[in-house]
C-alpha cells in the first residue's frame, strides 16, 4: 500500500507466493521498480512506466519521501526517546529499514511492520533480522481495518501500548478515499496510543502542478493508476493538515518532505518534482 524504498537482495524474477495476483499492479512493487529494485512483476513495471511518462518527477518525490522518513525516525529515536514504531503500509524491505535506522540510534527499539501485500511479508521475514536488543514483527493487514491492526498478535507481541509509539503512515493515506474516512482511521489508531506518542505521515499532492510542469500531471498519474486497478486520491495542504488535528505539530510544520529539517547541503529539488507533504506531530 505504500510508496517506499525498493527491496534489497531480491532475485531477478521473484516467485509469487500464494495470495498474490500478478495480473494486477501493486503500489509497493511499482515503487520497487521505480527505485531500482527487482521484487516486481511485468504488470508493476508496465504501470510504473506509464506513470513515469506523465509524472517524471515521481522518482524524485519517492527519494525525497524516504529521506524524510529517515530523518523523522532518527529524531524520534534520538531526541524524543521513542523506542516503538508502528509502520503501516511498510512496503518492500529497503537498504534503510525503519528498524535499521531506529536501532542504529537505540538498539532496543521495536518495530511492528504492517502491509497488505503478501510479497512484502515474504521478503521481510526472510531478509530482515532485528538487533538482538530490539524486536520486529510483520503482519498482513489493511489500513482500512485499524481495529484489526491494533488487535493483531504480532503487533501486540511487539509493542507495549502503555508506552509511547510512533505511528508511521508514509505515502499510504492517499490510497484511502474520503468515503472510507481516512481521518477517522488515523484517529482510531492514535486513540489507542498513549500521551507522548507521535504521528509521522506523508501524502502526495497536486498543489504544485502548475509550477514548472504541465497542469494536471499529478492527476494524470492518478488516472494511470486508476486504469490499472491502483486507485489513489491526491489531497491539498489543508486536507492533509486535517490528519494532525489535536496534535502538536513539530517545526517546521506541514511542509514538502524535502523541506522538513533537511540535512545541511542536501539537494532541495523544485516543489513540482517533490509534490509530497510530510509532517511529524506529538500526541499531547
């Protein structure tokens, strides 16, 4: 469900485990292809290429999004002292995993990964051991079922909901239509977390379509996904900000992911190439 990093160390032609329809594209596998991974199938590659034709900045946006999530994790695991992360829409395993980043700061960090693609779980369980002082788990579930996620044995066995948790929703909320009440879904998840918890989220937008690019390119990319069975919904700055209602948003606020506490000297692509907002907020 997520636009995240490519898988690492995968065979050139992955076998499809039970439950995977290789005739329908999946966002995690499409992005895996865009960022140079090999854990994808012909339908993922074909759909990704059609999307890149209308939105060539997609690759830049994806790269900036993963850099944002790494900076946010390091901040929370370090300065904020967060040792627990719930990553929903985890995507395929990457060179910089959530637990790898967090446990480099504090080896005792725990991460519960959740994704709705069986291929993600197959690769993750095979390739990604935790630091012995920490713990990780992988669960198959859909963001549209927050109560199921919260009750999942893998999640419950990894995280202590009596202690602060960082809820991670990186480039996944745009797969939830307004009719499914994405704001309510996020609220259900946050309500289960104690004071001192955090939300890390990012979301693609069409707000910059007229700046240096052909108007409507982001919408055209969405139409490519819709035609391939991968529907998505872009949201404005105000619509994305609504997910953080009642939370204490950290500086610099809700901004493009490339503008969220960038490393000194880090390239800052033009906004129309990034087209993705991000923010980190604490639960008071």
